[in-house]
């Protein structure tokens, strides 16, 4: 075989590899990228809420744009891996979490915004900066695992860190209203309620208030970390500080085994 044909063969092989890599990348949105939800009933995402008379259907219909704030965890879409209740990867797509409805919105291959079926999608891993090798946060639906006000929570619960000791959060949004212009008009806004939980070795406990006493009461051997907590100025009223301590705690426990 001549050098000319060898050169053409090598170039053709490189071209095929590049095409395959592009097809499997997030920007390519190929079949290996989008989740297989073909066997599930899908619902188009709705960007409206019934504010008054929700029980009898006679309420005022409000578009999200008419309400100050946002119902979403993040307004922009994030790359996510979707998993079943058997922890099987369905695929990857762009999602955003609706705290008003407690639903996961995702984009299909036609860029339609759909609602992920709760009976199929249990876990949503959010990746930072379109990088599937890294994990930003996790939203998980585990009915019967977490109780809020003595009722099983059906929300997608956010895991703020990973490991044996985890801080978890449920965020719920509702629409509030107030009079303006001397009562001649109403203004609408989203309100937020947050509920925190400490998960240690699958034992989940609600923390009614973020404080050092409330959080550490569920952390075994926490007294041994008093010096580290003081040196690092951990403020237990801030979730990011609690996450920082929980991550350190997990590292120390893992290295001592």
C-alpha cells in the first residue's frame, strides 16, 4: 500500500473518531445523551400557577412572569444525570428543579420542556459546567424515607454533600400577594420555606433550626471537633459552613478506619 493511501486511511479513521466523540458529547445531544423515557407518560411543563381557589379550580391563573422571583432552584438549565429507583442511569439531559410544583423539568430531543415522571426518575445528579465527571449536588425522591410534620415527604430532597454524614434540604415555594397602589392592584411574589435534615448512616433526623446544638446532637463524637470548628469559624446558621464541617468529618472518619 502506498504512502498516499496509508495517509488517507489514517485521516479517515481520525475523522470517524471525532464524529463519534462529538455525537456522544453534551453539545451533540445524541441518543446516548438523552434519557430513555419513551415508556413513560410525559407531561408538558406548565409555567402557570392557580393562586386563589386552587381547590375548586376557580383561582386566578398567573404566569410565572407575573410573579416576582422564581419558582426554580436555578432559572437556567443545568446538565444532569437521571437515575431510576434501581439506580440505573436513564441518561443525561438539561434540567431545572421547580420548587413550586416539586417537579423536575427536562428538555427532550426536540427541546420541549417536559416533566420527569416521578414514578421513574428517583435521583437527579447535577453536574457543574457541563462536566459529567464532577458532581455539584443531588436531588432525590425517596417517599417514606423522610417525614415532615409527621407526613412522608414526596419532594425531591437536595443532598448538600455526600458521605456517611449528610446535610439534606427540602425547599418549597408558594405564591403570596399584597395590595399596592392604595389597594387598587395586587402584586404577587414567591415565598420560600426550607426544611433541614441530618442524615447519618441512613438515619434521617429533622433539624428544626440551624444551630450548633441542634445539628451536632445528631453527629456522633462531635465534641472531638470543637477545636477544628473554632479554628475554622464554623457558623452553624449557614448551610455552607455545615457542609464544610460535614465534608471534613467524613474525611476524618474515613481515614481513621
